[in-house]
């Protein structure tokens, strides 16, 4: 028995829900699909309301914007079954066996299963290229690699988890900020949750414009620093944080802080241009992290 849970904010999920419903029905598996709208614009609520006609499917509308973490908690509490499949609204299964692959993974040996993210091969327009390049380089990773360090690449836009585990861990996340997957990975590791990665991806469709995504990455850096200050990242597998702690320990962080201060506009010109460098993006992130830490 499976509860498929989808938080929504200003996105049309009709195609996603119809795809999932068709696969679940063909699998002859007991299921429910619950979509919770987080106070979207009226036009999106109107479009998405048609999913209510599907059997075993609920469309819940919130009157207040709660953010992704609280919305997921509300979805968890509304669910009936012991296994939860969380999917972001801006995704679509990459294969017709998506549901059957997850059903196969439901067994006592696993407590959380991550299917992974994928991106279409054709490049988007240059205005969206940064998010696509980052996704293709850092997120589209084979399960055999992800399983060598299971708590490192945690993408919560497509994962299966036991309800009791999710309810406990997600309740520990109190912030309404961007970039909490790193913290969720740390919580999984700290609590010794048995994590399995499989090649069962969804396509990520909701690419943000270059400038918007760069600002999101900067917000994620600030989130990471906040979690460090609150002593919540003692156990982690985050490369960016490990590098930052090394630089700070050896008093090299001020050099990168000064570099960011002097050259951030030049770096942003490349990152928001037609051919962004992902290596430069990684350097931009660590230098920005050092800058924020030095000036906060």
C-alpha cells in the first residue's frame, strides 16, 4: 500500500498525476494520491482541480503559504499508508515502469529509497542553461555511484520512505528556507536510516532562469551556514561544507571572502551567460560562503 504525496505551488500537476494514476492502476496496487496546494494563484488551483475526478486522488487546498517542509508534514499526516512516495510538482516519471520499480523496492531491507533526477538531453534556451548544466553535472548521477556514499546526493524531489521515519525526521526541520536537502541527508545519516539509491528517475521540468537559480544557490549557502551555527550539521557528507570548514580551520577563508567581494560581478556575468562554467559556479559558492561568514 502506497501514499503518493505531491506538494504544489504555482505549478500544473495534471500530467504528472494522470501519469502516476495510470501506472498505479496498471500495477494493481493499493494506493492513494494526495496533492496539497500551498496557496497557489487561482489559475493554477483551477487547472489542478480536475485531478479530483481521478479515483483514490485528493486535492487539498491550503489558505496559507506554509512552505515545502510544513506542507510535506501535512501530507504525511493526511496519508493512510505506511510507505510514502514524495514527488515535486515540476517532475514527470522518466519511464513507464516508474511505479513498479518503487513497489519492488518496498521491503524490510530498505527504509528510504531515492530514485534520482534526470534532465532532457536537449539544452534549454540560454536563459535557463545554468540550472540545466548544474542538474546534468551534479544531480544526474547513476545509482551505483550514489550508493557508494548514500547520504551525499539526497534529492528529495523523488523518494520513497517509511511513514514513521519521515514523520519523525521532517518534524525536526523547523526552518522555512531553501536548501534543506543537505540537512535531511544529515538527519538520515545521524539516525542510521537504511538508504538505497536506484535508477528510477524523474525528469526535472521546472528550470528556473539563470539569475533566479543563482540566487537560490546563494540562499542555500546561507541555510547551510545557519545550520552550522545551530550545530545541526555535525554529521554530514556535504563537500561544500567540508571545504568551508577546512578553509576556516586553516584561516584561508578570508582570502576567498576578499576574492568574492572583488570579483563577484565578473563571475555572475559568466554564470548567467550563455556558457556558464560549473567549476566556476562551485568556486563562486565557496567564496560566497566565506564572504557571508566573514561579514555576518
